[in-house]
């Protein structure tokens, strides 16, 4: 099964330092979400705000579980 657009974009970000820098420079969540969606769409990856918020929650949960 091919990865969904959000997963494809996530992989692109992991491989592209310029994308990482652009996203890291955006501290506020609403601005981060808007930028991620824009950068994703420019690369043919279309996903929702909900997809991003779920990924953020999941990452926070995983990080917290490491320390509990």
C-alpha cells in the first residue's frame, strides 16, 4: 500500500534540510500548520490540519512515554 500524502511529505522533510529549517523556524502551531500544508501542496502532497495536529499529538505522546 503506498503511503498517504502526509506520510510522503513527512519523508520528504526528513530527507530535505531546507524543508526542516523552514518548518523549524515556525514556532506558532497555526503558522506551522499553514506552512506545512503549503509546502506539502507544492510537492503534490495534500493533507489536512487534522492530519498535522494528530501527528503533533502522537509525537508528544511518544516523547512523554519515553520519560515516564
